[in-house]
C-alpha cells in the first residue's frame, strides 16, 4: 500500500506543476537549487545512478530510488521516466514521510 501512496503523492505534485521529469530537466532543477527531492527508478543504469547520486550529494538534495521506470512514468501520466525532481518543499517532505 505504501507504493500506491508515494506514487499518488508524486501524481498530485505533477498535477500541481511541482514536478519536472526526465534526465535533463531533473539535472537542471538540482543545479539551479530548485529541487527538494529527486526520485530515480530502481532499474536505471549504473552510470545514471552514479551521476544522480554524486550530483545530489554535492547539491545536498535528498535522493531516493523507487519503483520501475514504467511505474514512475505512469504516475506522471507519461510512458517511461527514469528520474524526476520535486520542486516544492511541502510535496517533497510529504513524499519522504510516506517512503520512510
């Protein structure tokens, strides 16, 4: 049930316009200090995982691995998404609370 709640919160944040997705947009949000949480799919490549882990550590943005690319994309109303950034602190905290 936790999986559904987290993905529902991601979907709500997307509808509110508080999520950017895709590798380029996620990276831009982190580097411009507009990201409060980064989610990557569990089935991303090792290079992608390392890139986001290093970037989020440097910019002090929480990073979590969650579900598959297909499930992550579906929660956003898209097909596949390997990464997304939550750009609202309230949504980010709510999603983190559901994950822990």
